[in-house]
C-alpha cells in the first residue's frame, strides 16, 4: 500500500507534526522479563527517523516493571502492589538508561516524565505537566513517559499505559497518536483463532460494534491487552486526535507512511485543555439521570441542565464536583460541574425553575461547565 492510496486518517498520522507513540511491555522485553536491546533499538530507530523528518515525538513506554523482574530474580510479573513498585523502582533505571543510550546514537536527548493519575485529575497538576512537556519539546528532547509505578496506588493508577497515552496526546496537543502492540492490527476476535477478521479503518462506533477484544496481553508481561488499546484509541479519536494502532515490529512504517495496522478517524472536535480534562481526565463523584428531553438538550444541543430534566440522583457529591449525566438506560451522555450538593437535589428534581425556592433558581449544570460525550 502506498501513501497515495491510504485514507485521510493515515495521511494525517503520517504528516503529524507532533506525535505521541505508545509501546507496551511485551514489545520491549523477553519472555523472561528482561529488556530486549534489539527490540528497543528498533523502536528508537523508527522514532529517531520521525524526529529527523521534522516531527516532535513523545514516547509513552511501558516496561519498567517487566525490566525489573530479572534483576530481582522474579520469574513473573508480581500481583501484589508492593512488589510491583519494587520491580518498577529497579526497572525504571534500567529502562531510562537503555533509552538514553539508544537515542544517544542519534544525538537525541531523552527526558523522563513519570506521571500518576493524580497529575491529570488535578487541574493544577495537569497544567504543570503541560508546561513541562512544552519546554522539553522546545529544547529538542524526546520525553519518555511512564506511569510512576513506584508510588502509584490502586486508587490513583491509570490502569494501563494505553489510556495514559491517550491523555498525554491531548495534554501535549498532539496531531496523532500511534499505539504499538504485539499484534499487527485490530481484529474482530482473537487473531490467533482462524476466521478472525482484520479491521483496517474505523470511522465510528459501528465499525467496532462486533469486535471482541481481550483484556490481557498474550505475553503476561503487560496489563492492557487489545481492549485497553481499543478504548484508548476511541477516547483519543473522540477528542479530535487521529490514531494508528499497529505492531511494534512495524514501527518504521507506522511512523513513516502509516500504511500498516488500523486507523481510527477523528469522531469528535478537538477540545480545549479544560474541556478535555472535564470530559475525560478528572474523576466523577456521582451521577444524575436525565429524561429524554434533557438528554436531547444536554447531549444534542449542549444546553444547560435544569432541575426539570432530572429523574434521579446517585452518589454523594458537593457543589463544584464533576458528575456524570446519564440517560434512562444508564449510558453516560455527558459530564459536568454540578452547582448543588447531592443532599439538595432530591427536593428540586423534576420541578420547573420558576417553582424552585429563589436561592435555588439556577442551572444544575451550566452549559459552560458541561461536556457531551460520544459513545465509547
């Protein structure tokens, strides 16, 4: 396939001036858990070529825990958090050193950025991370990002680096996201089973409605699997970032003509940093269930949510918290900053604004503090 014959999405990925590239543990390590220098060098070759072509690249790299297994004498990825953190502590040094040496072959400087979910959930941390990435890229460095597994707890983990990559893609204002896997593309089932169909272009939800993606990587070294990659690709595409999912062994072509793997077309507008944070990065503390009219107004026309359109209140939250807005079936259609405490709302729901007490005659969620969400 030549570049002239590929989709508009692939052309956008190939021409992107700023690219986030994510690579998983299984693409960098051996079955025993140690780093595979030849695989890492091949990845760096592809990234360096893209940099030489004029693009800025942010590399989101798994592999710290896996890289720490062999030095600690561990036969497999540990399940308990404390041992995972210990392995990450050893492995992060190994991984960073390997990247620094490999990129050094091209006189490229590497900067390590370790993030926890708290760094994107908290607005001030989010903005600080943006400034750090911006300065690293302006200075010509290649940021290498990983979840800070040495300090992350179950309550603040991203869960997998695929979602982290999607969040970073928007945080840095990337023009494209490339997810590299140990599978060459998205399939509608297990690619190891005969009859699985390869999906080459995803224009919207209908193109992946029949996909049954697994949740665990085949190697046992990673945490994501195809399900997390699919979710991350759709998240990024919904927020205005085109995505290419390809095999790590095809990294040179994925970062070159982009004529391999599965391309995900943009399905939503590029959001401001604040609206992206509100819609996708921050935690929610409760849920408001809406009637059909309110769903149409909020999700379809991005109007403020009024008390008359609410049918139920779930969870415990305070004014100023972010809540989910859901339809009668439970599907989340938007997120927004609620203007009332949860304890106040039961007495207000279903009532017209004119019938409310004077001190409660305001929007429940104002349109300026609301982000409709496309189906994921």
